[in-house]
C-alpha cells in the first residue's frame, strides 16, 4: 500500500539538512537529518559534483562528534554488529 498525500507531507516536514565542513578541507558537507537530528545521509562535493558518502537508517546509524569525526554502528538484527 503506497503513501497517501498526507503521508508524504508528514515525512517531508520531518526531514531537513545542514552544512558543515566535517574534514576541514574547505568544502562543506551536506547532512540530511530527521527532525530529531538523526543523520540520514551525508554528501560532499568532488570536482564540483555532489557525491553521496553514505546513507544511514535504524540498523546502520551515524553520529558526528564536535571535530567532524563520523562514528557508525551497524547491526544485522542478530548478534552481528559493526563499529
């Protein structure tokens, strides 16, 4: 069953973005965020072209510290985890 018009509007209002130069190379990365500041994706520019660095979801999460370091945690849902 697809999303109705109300469903699409609800999700659109829960997603935003922010720019920050995470690796201090002079190019601000774009972070796609949920309304709770959960990182959903990160883009950068390479030779002026947007490049997706990674996407994140419930079982593959990302946190960014004050120095721009990305910490990721993944889980298969069983006993298999990655950091």
